[in-house]
C-alpha cells in the first residue's frame, strides 16, 4: 500500500498572523510537521501544498517536495482541507503518480512525532479500514451523554437523544474528539466518497500532554510552553 503524506499550509491566518512561518521556540511552526513527516518510515512520499511563495521556499529548504503551487481559490478562509487534498491527488495522478491512501498532517498540531505517524499507518493497514484519525479522550464532565441541547421550546434535552441521563461517571462510555494531527484515508474515499472518514473509521490516541491545535494567540502560548518542556525532556 502506497501512502502519500500531505502537509498543507497557506500564507494567511487571522488568529495568529503568518503563524505557519512564525518561529515557535526557534523553529518555524511548519518545520515541526515537516521534520516528523520526513522522518516517518511508513510514508512513501511527502509533499507540501501552499499558494504562498515564502512558505514554498521554506519548505524546499527543509527538504520537502513541492510539486505545484496551490490555486489561490484553495487558499481562502472558506477553502476546506478535503478540496486541498483532492487537488493534490488529481495533480499527481495527472503526472502518473498514484497512491492507495493519503495521510494529512496539519501544521497547526505540531507535536505529533514520526513514531505517531508510523503507528497510525501500521494500524490503518492492519485494520483495513476506510480511514483512521488521531483523537483525544473527552473528559467525563464533557461526555456527550452529559451534554444538553436546547429544544425549540427553550427546554433542554440530552444531546445523545436518550430520555434518561446516565447517573454514574463509571457507566459513561468513552468518547473522543478528533485532535487534527493525523488523518489517514483511502484515496477512493477522498475522491469518490468525498469524505475523510468513509464508512469504517479507526483511531489512535495521541499524547494529551503534547496536544495543541493552534488557532489563537492563547493556543500559541500553550504551544510555546509545550515546546520548551519537550526540549528539556
């Protein structure tokens, strides 16, 4: 099974201006993900997708392949990651390069390691699933069985649709959120199914002490603290 690693990064950012090239404890944010991807033993190829000339130049200097300049229409705030990945698959297919699956690695979750990537790919291959994502476990106080939604009447209902709330914490089923650091999906699910998830979805748990998804300045400050701690480990 041939697996392509895709690292998307665009020039603009509202929450943290120019965050993808901004230095995080001495390294550009994007470099953390590039290094992990290039050190992976399970990715057959790794490419960088961007519309920004500065980021493209930085990526090339870091040793990652940049086979195209991403169309500007796929670098707006409203452009989705799925369309970005579909564009990359289509471009590479047109030049004779095909892959069985794609591993999407977003630079805003910088602290996944090459070992995390390889473990995820091993599990993806072993389970023969449509897709696999990295997740964090939801703390019990935020478990969806204890979450309420508002009815049109203004009254509350249990978000899961149950009539009775689960009373004991010990009886709550595990719940997870996607953490954004690793998405692996079969190519035909991405292109024909128009989905990152398909019908069968596996997961791996990543280290919660290294988790951050950078969108705001507060997230950046958290990432800086994590990076400092990791450098001292």
